[in-house]
């Protein structure tokens, strides 16, 4: 594996490709893709993360998101939240009491 990562970095590939290989091979779940995290404050104001985070699927059908080295389980909500009231952005999965993602990614 180390040889693979070294070979990728020495061939002039982007940092994103190296991160992708790391996310695929160094986690116990199967990488589904990357998602932006939405944070909702107490007043209902929503902020979208500038960074995207890897989402993993496990053999038992559950999902998690890795936010800077910490894994958080994802829970599908019965009623999605439309934070802007336009039904364009629908937050369907909850990370914790004030963090959400739109959907489980299908590709990376």
C-alpha cells in the first residue's frame, strides 16, 4: 500500500487523488463518496462546509461520515429539512443535533 501511495504521488497526480486512495484503503467501510456538511445554529441559520468529507457504508447497511478523523453515524430522517425553504436543498441525514448532509453520495 505504501508503495502504491508513493507511486501515485511521484507521478505528479493531484493531492485529491492521493486523498481518495487513502480514504478508500485506510477505512473499514466502503467509500461511497464525499458530502458537504450543513450546520444549523439555534436560530435556524444554515452554514454549508467549504470542505467535503468521506462517507462510508458498512456491511450491515449503516453509514458514517469521517469529519477530520472522527467517525459519526448517519441517521436518515423521516422528514427532510428544507433549510432555505425552497425545497432545493433537502437535508435527509442527521449527524448530530445540528449537523446534516443532503444525501448519501453515489460516486466519488
